[in-house]
C-alpha cells in the first residue's frame, strides 16, 4: 500500500472567453496542478491566473504541454517529427516556467496532455522526444507518465525523475492503456466509483479493465480531469476515501526521488 500519494488535476484549460473546469473549487482538494500551456488550451492570462491560484493554495505547479491543437483540445494525434515534439515541449514548459517564477515559485513537474500523452505511452520515439524536451527545460523536473508506459521507461533511461500515474476517472484497457474517449464508457463520472478506483490503485496497486481483467500497477500520483463534469465532487470523494484508509495525500516533490 502506498503511504503517500499525489493527487493531480489538469487545470488552466479555459481560453479567452471560453471557460472550462472549476479550477477555483478544485484547488483545495489537489496537491499538484497540471497547467495548460497555450497549445491545446489556456492562454497567457489563464496561465498567469492559474499559477497564482495554485500558489495561494500551496499546490505544486506543473506544465501540461500538448499537441498544437486548440480546435481539438489536444485530443487528436498529430504526425509530428521527433524534433518538433521535443521543441514544442520545451517551448511550452519554458512559457509556464516564466509565469511560475514571476509568482515566486518553480515548476515541479511536467505531464503531457491528451493525445501527446497517449502516443508517448506506446511510441518510443515520441516518448524520447518528450524526455529530451523536459531534460532541456530542467534536470530537476519530475516527468509524469502512464504507469508501465514507454514514456516512463524512456524517462528512467535518461536519468530523469519519474512519477508513474494512474487515473481515477478513466476506464482502462486490459493492457494498462486508457480506453479511448471516442468509445462509450471511457469515463468514470460517478464520484463514488472514481473514489473507489482511486483507493484500489493507491491501496492495492490494482485496477479493473473494461473487460474485467485485473491490472497490477504501481503509481505515485492519481489524476482527476478538471473538465469532467463532477470533478470537484470526485476530488472530494477521493480525499475522503484515502483519508479513511490512512493514505496521506502529498505533492510529488515531497516523496518522489531519482
């Protein structure tokens, strides 16, 4: 059983006049914030506001780089060359790092978003390109990736600090990848069900796939998606479940090491 676990959330995904997520209500319940960097969502005003919001709540700040796909919210795979991926990641991480420093803090981690995350979970060249971009941005940054994925392995090979991630509000495939959002039943929208999945991941190191197989996985952090309709209620339910089980929720930097 994990004695400590991080609870992260994808936030800062509003853009201009379009508001997505309930970041103000979510911040008190999480320990790490993955903030969009302007490619799949977010803009300079939103980035600044979200960084300052996280600082006020003592939440660790991470960059959430994605494919340059505002129209598709970064959830469509793009055919980019490895050097494009590397420099797109470096560009986005650098942008958010500037806002963090202006607010008096440093970035703690980097977690790719959406399709970029999923492609890197299985494609080694994309994973290595992300790793190179993160390494150039800062050798002390924690790289967050899907437990058991090519991204986690590539980061370890490169000597980066790595955090393996599980998901409270997503359904798994039997191979440990996430069920595509294009398919029915890809999301767990019930706070009770999401909290139970989070507890099983943290306490037992297991999760059940949509076909019924039990998957073993060790994770350092559990994700909630900020754009899930019941995200705040899910976060509250998870915190309650973990507390009842005696599992401490803490930011990655307090317990994840090389």
